[in-house]
């Protein structure tokens, strides 16, 4: 006695199978990591640059590095030597801006003085008084007056540092970062051509930072780098930004957002970026490495960025693209999961198999697309976590927006009344 079954599959079922498989393959392509071609091309070109005649020492411009610090004595003592040891024949100066009441930071700066060092005090023109002191031929420091109110002390520090610079190009960074190599300045300076007014460098967290923290920064950077490559930069979340002193001062620097405590990098890029005027430097030698931030500092940076967004121009396009990517990622997941559940409930085992297969394909393709981009910037990020990390991004940002809505908005401004 034989046993025989027949399985009838109608046209609507076949169509649903095709739709599931198409979604599995297509949805992962709606991802910032898939749109990486221009970024990778830029990165490989920068990494392949040599010391040709056009890039000889004679065409490199002197540079002033400005570092603003607030209770960062330990960070400064650890990282400052790496700034001072740069291989840069054209000449450079490092100006550290510190609070006049921060005795620990001042002590650190004085310890870098050589036997032949001397102190000189000169006036810096502007609305705020300050002192600039020479520690040695390369290192200077400015004492930020404690009397300054109703404006961001961070932005005031940047402004005073820029005014004290004696070079056309100023490179802004932070004390809790260090250059990836002694060729950092040289790599950044190669992009400082006559037709550019901004040079954006890449900043990544040290490998000791949690995997998700590093992934989330890269996820945002992919959008920002693509925007810069397309002609007009939007903002910068790193600590590796070079701009022209004269243009900054002529256009009154941070005027219009001085009351906001943070956003010092975002506002420079957003205000001064012009069509095709921004250079992106992605060579690993030009990278800035940021020390692991505490959870509170990491969270606060998110909140301060949300406070700055209403004053940033050109946010519509990048926000639309981000939302489209997130919709494709999450809708495809829930569509495939729902299909598997429905087929299972109706005991449509072939349909269940196709839905599960489509879900597996979706996860694998998504992971491969993401991994191909991530490995260029952070090869230590495990591929097994990338899909979950991408899903987590939306919920992290939603949580931060909820925190921001509940926060006292006076915490983000110097105008407390």
C-alpha cells in the first residue's frame, strides 16, 4: 500500500515567496554601509599618497593646533607628547587653552618646559582678556578668564586659541585624543590646498571602547563622510578639524550659537562649509584616536548634539536618508518574521521554509554589506554582532530623544534665565 501526497501551490503563494526573497536581498542594500564606494575610493587614494614633488616640504603650510581643556590634566599629560612629536618640517605650534583656575593642567603644561624655556605674557585682542604663555618653541597655553559668562567656555576657548594662532590654518582637537601617527599633521596638511577652506579628518574610539560605542560612531560617520564627499559637509562629530583662521574671524566665528554649551565642531563645519570647499582626509596616518569616554560623557554628547540640531542647516536630506534606511531595516525584519509566523500557524510548511530562508538570507547579506565597510575602519568589530548593532541604533536614538525631551533645556545653554 503506497502513501502519496500532493502539494498545490497557487499563484498568490508563489508571488508571496518571490516577494519575500526579493525583500531579503534588496532591503540590506538600503543601508549607509552599502553606499560606501565614494568613501572607500577617497580612503584608498589618501592612503596611497606619496611624498611626490607636489607634496614636498616646501608646499606644506605652518599649522597651529588648538586644544581646549577643562579639568583634563591627566588626559593632557598622556596625550600631549604625541602632538609635540609630530614629523612636520614646515613648523607647527600647539596652543592649549585652559581655565585660569585649573592649577593641575597648568602644572602639567609647565612640566613640559625645557631648561631653556621662558614665560612671556601678551595680550590677545578681543572682547575677553586672557594671557598667552610660551612653554617652549612649540607649546603655548592660554588662561581662560573665570569671569566670562553668558557664552560657552568651550567656544570661547576655541576663539581665543584661533586669535592667538600665527598661521593661516588652525587644527582643532581635544586633550582626550591623540594622533594615530607622527605623520598626522603632514597628512592633514596635504589636503589644505588653495581651493579648500575646511579639512575633515577621521576620529575613532580606541579599541578598548565597547564594540557598540565604536559601531555607533562609525554608523553616523558614514552618513557625514558621504555628505562631505558629495560637495558640502553637514557637521563633524570627531576631534580632527582644520580650518582657516582669517575666515573664522572675519565671519565672527560662533556668532549665533555662542549660548549653546557644546557643538564647537558641528557649527564650524555647518557654517563655513561651501560647495566643493571641504576636503576629507581618511588616510589611517591622519586619524585621531579618542580615549574611552565614560557612560555619562558619551550620553551627554548625544544630548548636546540634539540641542544643537535646530540651529544646523542642511539637516533635511541626511535625516530623510537615515529614516529611509531604518525603515528598510526594521520593516524587512518584521515582514519576514510575520510571514514565518503566519505560514506556521496555517501549517504551510513550504511557506514557513521560504520565510525562514528569506530571513536568514536577509541577515547574512546585511552582515556582509556592513562588514565590508566596517573592516576598513575598525577590523576588530565582530561580524556576529553587526546585524544586532544595526537594529539597536534606532532604539538608542529614540531613548536619547526621550532623555532630551525630559531634560532641562537650560542645561544645554549658558543663558540660565
